[in-house]
C-alpha cells in the first residue's frame, strides 16, 4: 500500500528577492547519504535538452519541479547550485550517450517536469526523458508529483526517507 503527503513550497519571487525566498524539499535516505533536492518553477519556460544528435525542448509550467539527485550523497550547496542553474538561469541539460565514460563521474543528476520517478536501474546522465531520475535504491521507491500547492511525495513506507523543507538562506 502506498501513501502520499503534500509538501508546500514557496517558489522564488520574480521581482524583488532574486530567489532568496525560495524553499526546497530535501528528501534524504534513512539508510545512506543519498538525497534528492526539489524546487518548484515560478513561471513557464522552455528547458532545452541537448542530445548528441539533436536538441529537444520541453516546456516547464509554473509549479513544475526541478530535482537534483545525489545517489551517493554529496554537498547540499552543490545540489542547490545545479537546481538554480536550471530553474533560475534556464541552463540547458546535457544528455550523454548510453556508453559514455563520463556518466560514471556524475555525482549528481538533474531532472525536471510535473512528475519525477527516481530509479536505481538507469545510467546517470543518459536519459533525455525528464520523468525519471537516477537515484539510490531506497529512494527509488518514491515518486514526486507537482501541484500549485507544492510537491506530493508518494511512498510505500515513511521509514525509508526523511523529508524537510529548507530555505535558500539555510544553504547559501
């Protein structure tokens, strides 16, 4: 049986605060240092995804999520910087070919959209589909769904993760 819980996030303000009032949802594994950091988009924009053979653009709507996964853990500030590069600065995502040696060196990966499903069976940085993200095994049991009210987390057991809302100022 699965359960779900809604976590309300405050999206970054477009005018005065320059993102400084933003909130993030931090999902941490209870069994390892793995985590996923999620922020919501404040306004619609086209996210460009660069593949070896072509470019694909995906529209992100207000309330959609940008997620950064760190399957082995890492520095939270690093994850927040990656998230803000996409969310605030509209940085394109690069997708590596399936057999690219560089995927082994990616300590964090990014995904964006209205639904994000963590998976531990995919190769880091090689999936143009933005509804999946590489994660640790324990966090692959979760799923994330965007709404105007926040991020809904669906899970089989609350014992496998810890969720907390953190502020931009807590990280930077």
